C-alpha cells in the first residue's frame, strides 16, 4: 500500500540515499517528507519512500538513508534491508513529531530515528 501523498515541506538539512558502488539505476527516491508531527501536519512521522522502476528485484543490503544537518554538525543514518520488487515501493519511516493526533504511516519496511 502506498502512503498518503502530502505536499512535502521544506527540509532544513539534506537527506540522501547511499548506494553500493554498482547500484542499479532503477531505484529512485519517490518521496521525502520532513514535516511529520509538526503542528497541522497531515502525518505523524517523517519518511522517505523508494520505488523500483526496473524489471528486476533489487537487494537493499548495504544501502542506507542518511541525513546531514545544514550546518554539517550532525549526521544520522538508517540502514536498509530486504529488497524491492519491480514496480513496488519501500517505505522508510523516520522520527515522529509531537503532534500525536496526526495519522500514522502505513506499516514501514524500515524504521529509523532521523528527525
């Protein structure tokens, strides 16, 4: 199931997907959401969603989602595991905000604590 499609909010830092050296180009970042749990946010958690646009399964062993603050003073990482089948999505749930009344994400494929 694909998550709700909110309008992304501006991110203060930079999120990136770190791939092994010979990574297939068929996996793309389809969404990044950094406003989870803020006042008035439509969702409780930040997330990154990946999509396999190719025709083969892609193993995520050795892959990670990483975040660096805009000042470069902090760096966080969420390791990924498993694989993404062709035409499928992979949801990486990150930190929850303080607005616990906002709806939760669907069940994620990976969970981290990046805010």
